[in-house]
């Protein structure tokens, strides 16, 4: 008596281990053997076994963990003043390069113009927003401290080519605020941090003739491969 045709079966996760050959309806299904293990070795007192150990590590991803918001506050004085974000959680970010590559990376910021709701009042696109590695001076030419993330194990500290302070025009153009040269910046790395020697300073310059109000901007922080 004729047997019912075998149904095709979807097999996942085997293509990387060996060829997968599926015949037509009623045909046999053949699976190529996986990677063969070497023949067992028998060690003796006069002849030890010399074997090969192989570890295959897949590539991870490049990510950045950044503040959920930036906040400034102050009282108008009639003269231009520089305000720094004083929230400890905003004073650093973490870049985790688990790509296994040696391309380096960069962190960039793009911001929209700071403006109030209706009636709309804006802050200038140029000279308003900037960043450096200081909480005391908007003009300090200091880079934020870079350190291996505590508890994450070894890292390769980044070689950073960015000059500080970094002006951040608020017209939407992205500007690199930190970079890691090729072959550096590998692993999990904290940039700044409230307890670091040089935290990340997010600065806002407020003109003396600005009107009172709440000014907001959409700030986009990105991480990309390459310095």
C-alpha cells in the first residue's frame, strides 16, 4: 500500500552548520553532517595529546546610553549668563562598543531651536548651546573624562580628537561631541559622569534681553561607527 507523502519541514538554525538539501514531495530529506570532531587522542606517559581549542565569538552592537532629558534653570539678570545642566544623571553617558571591530566610533548631537510655546519666542541658533567637560566654565577647553565602566571588565579607552568646548548650533545640524579613533574605544566606556573628574557639561547661553518663559528644544543624540 502506498505511504502518504512526507510533508516538507522547515528547519531553522542549521544552515550555518552544514548544507541543507530538501527533496520534492515523497523524496528523502538529507541533512549534511555538522562539523566533524577530530578523532579521539590517547595520551600516554611518553606522548601527550596536542589538540586545538576553538572559540567562535559573534559580533555584538555599538550602543550609547544617554540622558533622557536635559534641564536648565535660572533667573534673568539683564546680562548674558551661561547656565549648566546641574542634574547629576545628565552629566555623563556610556558608549558600549561590542561590535568586535576596530573602526572606532563617534557621538553626535543635533538640536532644534530653543523656543517658547505661543506666543513663540526663540533663542539664537548660534552661540546658545554647547558642551565640554566642565560644570564651572562654559569656555573650558576640557574633555569629559573617559573610563572603563565599573564592573564591565576591561576596555580600550578612546583616543578622542574633538576640541572643546563644542558649539552646538540649534538649526538641526549634527555635530560630533566625542570620538574614538580606530582601534580604540572598545568595550563599555563611561564618558563623564557626575562623580568623574571632568563631568559632561551641557551649557546654555541666555542673552540679557531674553524674555521670561520655558524654552524647549528637540535634542537628538546619536552614535555611529567611525571617528
